[in-house]
């Protein structure tokens, strides 16, 4: 199971999050895998330890895949979630009040941005309860 946090803009124009996972089916050699998803670009970024980013929205519907660093994300309604290495963030809050983040450990935040093509289906499955 690949842990995923979905971040989206609600009808109230605020960012909200939902914890879950990327749904995987049967693959080759007994592996589990998702279907392919069309993307428009892939890029890499690194932020030094102690980095923060004030209120903003996602520039595009995208996956943010954390390689190193632990972050505290916050929404304007004071919801928090922790993003750790290996967790996929599905950022869909491209409008509204946005979110902020800060690094909370001594590692740099190394990540991969995967911008999804318009209309790309993401097999996100929500957990029953946010933790």
C-alpha cells in the first residue's frame, strides 16, 4: 500500500485534506501496481532544513513525492498533517485559501513534482477516518 494524502479545495474555498492510499492491482511477477497516468512534466526540488512556505495553492494538479524531510502542512481551518518520506501528496488545491508548510526535522526536503495531465484519473482511496 502506498500512503497518499489528498489536498483539495472545498466549496468553502479552503483547502482540506484526506488520508488514504494509491489503489494497486495485480501486476507482473506478483507485484502490485497502478495503471499508468498521463503527466505533463516531472521536476525535482530541494529545500534546506528549516524551510517554510506561507499560504499558497498548488500551481497545478500534481503528485508531490517526498524523498527526504518531514513537514507539517496546515490549512487555513487549522487542520494539520505530517508529510514524511515515502508519502505521496496529491495536491489538487489549485484555488482558494491554500495551505502552508514547514520542515520539522533536520533534513532537507527533497521531492519530485509530477504534474498530471488534464483529466488524469488517480486511483486514490480514502481512509475511513483522518488521523
